[in-house]
C-alpha cells in the first residue's frame, strides 16, 4: 500500500517537472527514462519476468521514437541525420533484445545512449538560450 503512495508521489513530481521544463530538460528526462527502463528490463530478464521486460522495453521503444521524431532535420544537418540513424539502430536493437532475451544487446543500447545523454547534459546554458532564440525567430518568420 505504501508503494502505491510513493509511486503516485513520483508521478506527481515528474508531471510537475515536465510542466516547468524547457525542451532541453524534457529531452534529458526522456533519455534518462529510457536508460532507467533499460535497467529495469535487464532486472526483469534476470528474474525471468518476461511481461515486465516487454513492458519496459516497449516504453524504451516509445521514448526512442519520440527522441528520433523530435529531431529538427532542417536545422540539425549532419548531426540530426546521424542521430536519426542511431536512434533507428537502437530501436532495432531493443526489438532484438526483446526477442532474443539478450542482456548484451541491452547493454549495447545503454552504451550507445549514455554518451548522448551525457553530452546533452553538458550543453552550456548560453548555447541553449541562443538555440531557443533562433527557434523563436524562425517560428515568428514562419507565422508572417
């Protein structure tokens, strides 16, 4: 019973964080969520909880699709192209991990996603603000 209360509290905190987050923070939260779910799926697999494994890997898949589909392909150039291909590859590997019950494949996906998340977290605040300003300017020009 106490666990239900803790989970409700966590969900409330996450909703509050999302409501107050900028796009950079939301992307960071998505990446962390995918890494968390991969870790949970590994634990599920080790305990032979295949339903839990499938549920967690399904959530990882949804997050990776969201990350991939949120890329700005026009503004991002080669970096966006490379990230798109990498997210696609990770999606395929998550499917492979689910079908093959492979901890090694899940580790591979973690090792691909973790450096992206780490680099994303290290983006300086001034660079984020410049990007937001440029995006707002593009949106204003498109609206005219």
